[in-house]
C-alpha cells in the first residue's frame, strides 16, 4: 500500500492513498472503503463476506454516543448478529492527549463509560478509543471482536495529527473479504 504500511499487530486496516469509496457501507466482497481521520477514531464495522462500514468519530460525537447509534442502526437494518460483527478502531489521540472538563467526564461516567474516564494530578482525561469500544460492547459485540490500534496520532511518526499541526488527514483503508 502507498504511501506506507504500518504493522498494527494483526490489525487489518492499512493506510492508503486512493482507490476506494469514503465513509459508507460496502456490501460486495472485494470492495474497499476509506475513512479519513487525524485525531478522530476511525471505526470499521464488518461481517466477513457480508458487510463493511466505516466512519471517523470526533470526541464530541462519541460523547453523544453517535458511534453507538450509528452501529446499532447498521446492525438492526442489516439483521446482523452482534456476536459475528468485527470492529476495528484505528489510530487516534490517546487519553494522555485528550484533557476534558470534569463535567464532561461526569456525563460520560453517568452514561456507563467510567472506564474511559481518567484523572491524574487534578487533570481529567478521556480515553476516546476506549469510549467507542465500550459503546460497541453495549451493542453486544464481544470484546474479542473489537480490535484497537495502539498507535497515537500525535506520538506516532508518519501519522498526521491536527493537534500536532497537520492540516491533512490519514486515509485508512479496509476491504471486505
């Protein structure tokens, strides 16, 4: 893949340049789609041979449970068994780079996502990727089917980060098999 590939520990999403649709649902095996994200969480949801969907979520969208709502709609509309769904969460900002106000984390905690709330030395942080993963668990998707990248867009050389000053986004490619 161009411009480069990164090993995401058996993570099946690679960075790509061109050749695929953007932010949509793909239903034909062999078709690909691209999700563009910098510090947002790129999410791919799929069932092998049946369906692939992808979208990037910014922190305010995830706090408002948009990933949960979108994926629930896809699962219900396409009559998917949540136990057969695979979810891939790509590189994004980690909790160390997502300081939030205490009231924001109180809201997240109230919605049942306390594991995504972290505090240190009087500061409050949101683990954005974990927040989205917990929303996928709420849908009944097994944790073993939720794959999270360990890469932080701000700290990982070669990844673009708007917080780091980049104006462009990373292009993440997934293909339905």
